[in-house]
C-alpha cells in the first residue's frame, strides 16, 4: 500500500493565512453580474477592491479524500448588498461540506435546486453543516474581514453555472442600519 503522508498546518487565526496553501484572489471585476445594483457595481469597479481570498490545501480529486481552505471575505457593500462569495453547488452535487467561523461576522445562504433558501448566521466558533445538494454562499455582514474554514470532499468540485446566471432566491442587504435577508427581485 502506498500511504500518503499525514501533516499538520497552523492557520493564522488573525489573517486566515494557511502556510503553503494555494492562494486565490477574487476582485470585484471577477464578479460582474453577481450584484443587484449595477450602477453601484460600476462605480466601485473604479477601485476594483479584493472581495475575498481563498487559501486552499487540496488533494487529487479522488473519492474518500478531503480538502480544506480558509476564506477571507472582506467587508464592503455594492449598493445595499453586502460583499459575498460567488457561491456554488458541488460538481458532484451530493457532496457535503463543513464550515467553521474563525473571525468576524457574517452568515451563509444555502439553497436547494428548487430554490428553497436558508440563512445561517456565523461568528467565530459557529460550525455549519452544508448537506448534499445545497448551494452555498457566504456573506460578510460586519465591518472587519469575515474568516472561516471549509472542509470538503476532494472530489466535490465546484459548479458555479446556475448561481452565476440566477443568483440565490434571497439577498442579504443593509437597510435602516439593519442586516436583512430579503427576496431577490431578480429571482
Ligand atoms: C469549497 C468551499 C470554499 C469556497 C470559498 C470561495 O467547496 O465552499 O472554500 O470555495 O469560500 O467561494 P466560491 O463560491 O467562490 O468558491
Ligand atoms: Zn463548497
């Protein structure tokens, strides 16, 4: 038997950085069409801020193995909408996932292919179970980076397509100084 080598890494709990991980950067310009307020999007695009960064330690796409990644989701809004991750189903749709809040505040929007949505607030220590078949997107509702760890099957993959086209049935906005989860008018 050709065994893989076990290892441990230390996540920097202040910055979310995992040493030796692959880093992915998503700027606002990578998210055209995702936010509702197109005018506000074009305006903020002049600065093209980083919306989030992902530090991933990934294995070959094989059944039974696991990947893990931290995400650093920056605070900000496009119009009334808080910054969020693109959101995806898993390419192998029946693969589940676990998230754990590390720093900052926000939440997760989840959705079935039929459009049933769920909002789960997250803070440091919150563990979220993402069941098979549910699309998932995280949202930063605070004013500091929202950092969390995700652990997911190595063969889960990402399916961004339908979320890119239609979004989620709910959006998370700030209105009258409050965080509100409301129906997506474009849905
Ligand atoms: C992977 C896991 C996370 C996200 C990351 C970025 O299954 O859910 O690591 O990839 O939070 O979000 P997105 O939607 O751009 O992949
Ligand atoms: Zn996922």
